[in-house]
């Protein structure tokens, strides 16, 4: 349980293993379909791209 600011508590929402497995399976199908449509300078949540890569490109 996690304490809430108002004094109450809530359950910690940890995804189940099956949920994570399904998310990964869907991502493996959808990423190859949609990723080629993104512009090359798009770095958010892309495979093999990171915030560090975006900073390197943005620096003069």
C-alpha cells in the first residue's frame, strides 16, 4: 500500500507478467509497421534512439 496525501492508502499498481508479455508482443508487431513513418529526427520512445542522441544532434 502507498500512502496518499489525504491520509488514505492505495494499492501499488504493478503490471502482471502476462500484461507485460502481451504489451511486448504487440510492440514487436506494431513498431516495424509504424516506425518507418516517423521522421529521422524523432527520438521519443524509438528503438535504438535515446535522449542522449537527441542532445548530440541538437548541439551545434
